[in-house]
């Protein structure tokens, strides 16, 4: 009876062993498949990142080109506006050179009373030309109105600050052009500053 048991035990052992071997083989296959899956996923991420990098580079180049073109156009527009402003100032000076003071000031006030913001700007430009003409006539040195104002001390002109503040508005109009927002209140205040300066010089 004992040999039969031994055979039976041996047979049982022989039967279990292939199952263990089969289980290990399946694990190896599953591990390989899992490794292949993760490798493919990282390859996909790498491809996406490469495409993103290329696209980002192209977009940056496009924006850079657009910025350069816009800067060039803005510079040309700014130069054109500045030249137009100078032409207007020169034309106004030629038109009213030698004219009565009341006529020149009346033209300034007419433009400042308009409902058109462009007329307000023109009024300030005209007033600035008048101020420059007055300083030239008074003999103040300088190649521009700004330089002439620098040569004046507050003791010589009590409304010097008014002159500076008004002239700054004129410069904002000249440099910013249509981008400069001039309100009705600001225009009236600026013209009032010019008038106070004119009055101190006895030009009203």
C-alpha cells in the first residue's frame, strides 16, 4: 500500500510543476507587454513635445516679424504726424505773422470752443506758436520753445509753470498724435494757462 501512495504523490507533484512554469511564463509576457506599453506612451509624449516646440518657435517668429513691421509703421506714422504738425505751425506762423494780437488769440479761442477734439489740439498748437513768437520777440535765447523756457527763471516770469505745463500738453499732442486723448476740460485748462502767460507779457 505504501508504494501506491508514493506513486500517487509523485504524480501529483509532477502535475503541479508545469502549472508553476506556465504561470511564470505568463508573468514574463505580461511584464514585456507592460514595458512595451509604457515605452510607447513616452514615445508619444516625446513626439507631442517636439511638435509643440516647433509650433511655439514658428509662432514666436511670426509675432516677432509682426512686432518689427508694426514698429516700423508706427515710426513712419509718428514722423509723418510730427512733420504735419510742424507744417501746420509754420503755416499758422506765416499766416498770422504781423497780424493783430487779438486776431491771433481769437483764432485760438475759436478752435478751443469747437466740439471737435482735433480743433482743441489745433488751438493748443496755435497758442504754443504764439508763445514761441513772444519769447523770440522778448529776446530769450534757444533753438526751440523748450530751450527758451529753460532760459527763464521764475523771478522773471511768475507764470513760468503755466507755460511749461501748457507746452507739455502740446508736446504730448505732437508725440502721441491720435493716441493722445485730449479732453475738453484739459484743453480749456491748457488754453487758460497760455492766456495767463500772454497776459503777463502784455500780449492780450
